[in-house]
C-alpha cells in the first residue's frame, strides 16, 4: 500500500481530534504524548518505506559527531521517498497547523516548510543528544520556534537501550537545565508534541545502547510563529554539558561555537579532535 498526502492528513487529523483542548501548562513545560498516532496499515507502510531507504541514503545525511551530539539528519525533500514526503507535506497543511494551534493554545502557528533542523533523524549505537534548548529565532525567516512534533519509528525497541526523550526543569538562578522530570520512551508509532519556548530543556544525553544493527529513527517537524515580546534571539541550539563535561574548558568552548549560527556548521559537519 502506498499512502497519499490525503491519507496522512486525514489520519493525523483523526488522531489530533481526540483532543479538543488540553492543559498546556504540563510540568515541566507543555507537552502531549499520543500513542498509535497513525493507523496500523499506514504506519507500517511508512516505516517499511523508510527502513528500506534509510541506509541507502547514508552518504547524503548531515552528520553530527562531536561530544555534544551524535546523530544523522536528512531534511532534503528531494531525497525523501514518497511516503515520507507525503507525511511531512500533511504536517504543513493549514488544517493540521490550525488544529495543533487550537489544542495547544498557541496562536498563529506557521509550519517550517524548509525543515530547518527537522526531517529524518537517525541515531545508531552510541548516539546521543546533550540536554539543550532549540534555536529560538529561525535563522532564515526570523520567526520564533514554538513547537516540535516527533514521530518514532522504532519497532521492538527495548527501553533498556535508552534513547528516551528527557524533559528537564530550568535552574531558577541561571539559564541551565536542572532536574530530569520525565522520560518519554521512543515507542513505535508514538508522537510527542512539545513546547520550545524559553526554559524547555530536553535531550537524550546518555549514549544509546541498542545493538549495532539497530537504528533509532524519528521524523521531526517544527512550527514557528511571529516572535513574542522579549523572545530570545538565539539562532542556533544551546547545549548544556553533562556532569562529566561540566569542568572541561574545551567543552565550554564547543558549546559557544555550536550556539553561534555562523559557526555551528563547522562543529556538526566535522569531527572535533579533543585529544
């Protein structure tokens, strides 16, 4: 079965229509977990298509391989198989955007049609993502990033391997993560929608322990809006060091470089020698 744009739009809308409104002040910041996000036939078809392509496209991925992040990303629509293209196109639609805006009470959302930082995300064994805040202002449009929606495509994933999305509080005295409040396991066909307003620290800082031949795969899409009053102007992700990295000046310098939109690509496109 090959699913069309209309199939994805209807399926996503059916899933979201279960939520007329929610308490978006969920601790530690707004988030919503939706299991069985797509119908079984559609998610299986999407996953089958993606798994058949993900390794073949290995040479076209953006590779992030440094002490803060180890993952690969593909956000080029021209490289997507039809199923993946149709899924992202549905998330761009006005009816889906308006529905997400309605249930989260975040007005005037605008989909990031260019998938800046979004797309297909892949972690292999040892993959990680230090706790971080996403960029605040989109470096191309100047719009404020406000929501992420992530769909997990990991059949038979063992939670003991790690890879769950951690949500953290923010230290009151400084702009840094504090307490891990919740870990959302990356269960197959689970979608997570979460706020990326200031203070929304999240990540998976512990290296994933899956088998060498297993991939942690997710589809990530972002929504923006006109900047709110006093919105941070950060144009790139801001990472926090792990406890083991907290006293390392080289890590501190790397974090500064990674958070600079003009230098970030120098970090994630090349391996950094810390020896």
